[in-house]
C-alpha cells in the first residue's frame, strides 16, 4: 500500500519531480504498464474486424478519404 504524502503550499519543480518519482517507483511494473495505456474507441478503425486492400495505394487512398487527420494515418 502506498503511503500518503501531504504538503501545504506549492512545491517547486524539483520537489514535485521527486514526489512524482517516488510515486512511480512505489508501483509495480504491471501497474505502470496498465497506467501507460489509455483505452479509446477509434472511429472507423474499430468498426470492422479487418480490411483487405489490393495494394498499399488502395489503403492510403482509403485512409486519406475516411480517417480523421488526428489519428495520423493520412499521408
């Protein structure tokens, strides 16, 4: 179990970094891995279990036309 740390007032950058590191190192590797992934539903990509394209050009055309730019697949 983690120990609680209370601090009154604002921490400087070095103190905050030290507390963050202590918090990180108090967790197991499994906990750190679990906290490192953010589950999210990706529109269009998650709608079909798989897709088959005849060529890489076909995939690129599909990605450019259908995927939002914030996913980073357009190019």
